[in-house]
């Protein structure tokens, strides 16, 4: 018995010079890649397929808010990006560069200021959350030509070297005294521990706080 298939059932081989109507795997992948690249180039890079110019502009605009606060006795009302820190507001908007940007992560204390009488790291404090607040920076401590007692004590005790951390140290020291944490050198060191002095003037800083607090 013959097992040969009828001629109509046998698939015709595709020769070197013949073209198949179905796309090959290589052709399909190549075509898909080309089409996908065109969509990315036109939609994402060019912005013509995915969003019109107005939508793109709206997406790029940062949300902002209006805030009123008092800085060193002067009232300010400003509109700022909601992500603006108090430190950047003071330095970039008000020109008060006494507060220093050290780590910008709340670890060194160089940016310490007083907000409603309490010590804060201004690099971690959002400006838009300070509606109605009273902020004191190192520029606002002196009374005209008369230095604040702690500023004078830092001079008397030679409690600084490079001076970069000094504004934050002084503001933190003022807060420490107001909070009543000056019972001993050990207590002062504990409550001033958030302020780093890379020059190592800690002993003299403690003496300056003691002098201002009336213990020396």
C-alpha cells in the first residue's frame, strides 16, 4: 500500500527566489522595533503624540503657595515653590546668608534658626508651613551695634575658628539657654550635640554658653 500523500497536501517548499506571504520572525521583530522607536521619538521626545504643548507646560509647572512670615522683625509675604526650604527662602529670597548650608540633611546644625523661639534645622523646614511664624536668624540677634550676649561670649571665649558653623552654634546656644538646658557643661554638650564643629571648638563653645547663661 502506498503511503504517499496527495500532491495537494504536501506544503510547497519556499525556494531562494520565492517570497512567502507570511512574515518571518526576523521581519516581524524588525518591523515592531522600527514602529516602536517612531512612537517613542514622536510621542515622548517630540511631545506630538502624547501631549500637546499646553499640557506639557502644565505638567512642568511646580505648585507654589503664598506665605507670610516675620523674619528678624520684618514682615514678608512671598510666593514660593512648595518644595522651598526655609534655608533657601532665607538665603536666596531674602539675602540672609548667615544661616549656612552644610549637609542639607539636618545632620550638622549649620542652618539652625529660631522659629517662634524654638530651634529648627531650616534645611528640613518647608517655608510654606510657616504661615504667621516669627523667624530669627543670626542677623537678627544684635541690637544695632550692640551684640547679643552670646555673640559677645563667642568672641570672649574664642569659640570659633573657620566660623562656618558659628551662626548655627550661636542660634542653637540661644535656644539652649532659653530652654533652660544649661545646668552643667555635660547638659550643655548634650543639648548642643546636634551642632557639629569640624574645627573642634566644643570646649570653648560650652564656655561661651555658660558665660551667657550666667554660670561663668
